[in-house]
C-alpha cells in the first residue's frame, strides 16, 4: 500500500508542479483511470497534498492548485535558504543594503557588545520562486561576520559561520508580533495597504553562549506560516 501510495502521490505532485496557481487538478476519476490505482489510494494522496499546501478544494467545483505558503517550523533553527530548498522551491536573496555601524545602546544590549563597537548591518529581501515574502534587517558581530563576501550574503550566512568561521550555532530567542509594516516594507513585500505583517525579533547564539546576530524580520502572512509542535 505504501509503495503504491508513494507512486500515486509523486505522480500527482509532478502534475501540480507543471500547473499554474488556480488551475483545476484533473478529477479523481481521471486520475484513477490514468494511474490504475484504487480510489482510496488516489484520495489519500490528494488529501495529503492538500494538507501540505499544494492543493485546495472548492465545494462542487473541484480541486485546484494552491499558492503555497512557506511553512516555518519554530521547533528548529534553520536558515531561509535551507527552509525553501527543503520544500522543493527556489530561494533567492537580494542584498538591498550593507553598512558598518557603531553599536548603539539597543544593539549593544541585543548582541552583548560594547557601545561603539563595530557591527555589520544587512538588509536582505527573500524570495520564494521569485515572489518576495520576507525582508530582514540584520546586525552581526565582527567575530562572526568578518570575511563574509557579497556572495555569502545572498546565500547562507549560517553556512559561512559554521564552515568558514568554525563556530557552532546553538539556539535563538524569538519574539513574534503582528503589526502594520512601515510603508517601505509593505512596498518591497508587494502588500496592499492596511495589511499587517508578521514581525519576528530574533537573537541567535553560539554554543558558547555568545550572541552573534540580531534580526528584525518582516514576513508576509499571506505567503508565510509559522508552525509550532506542542507536547504534553
């Protein structure tokens, strides 16, 4: 059953990836006739693909291709590049701004550095399949960031820190709120007027307890979902 199910699900997924958002998926009857598997197996595959965000159903009309949101698990610390690649989609990062600053009181408190100490600031626009979904305003300490190139900033800074700087990333403190975005943020994320964003303030730590990154991240909730697994 599992082998047949996996074959059916993969076949339907390949159909989905070739179609456009909003197009109607072939009917269950057509899929059953084409694949030669049971109705139960086809229905199970469609239901699971719907749960995973690939499809949505409209009563009496059929099943359609969804504009999939990026699901971010809050149970693990994963960079944007890897998050998107794991979904089978294409991530891109555009560097909008880069500067070297002297830490003020706020950044000093977040990163545990002296006031006036050199920190690096980046502004990066994140896209999934060419669609903007996140804009990050990040501050990095010198010991973790120095040596990073423009290419690094558009790929994975976490990979650079772990593989090139030989530092071990451990955990993050995250504060999540909903708020109205600054006009520039709404424009860059291609959001309509009067729509709130997900704001995440994140401080990331190394295994030795040192903070190395503080990021204010604005996420379009129409294209981004946060998920948490709760256990008792």
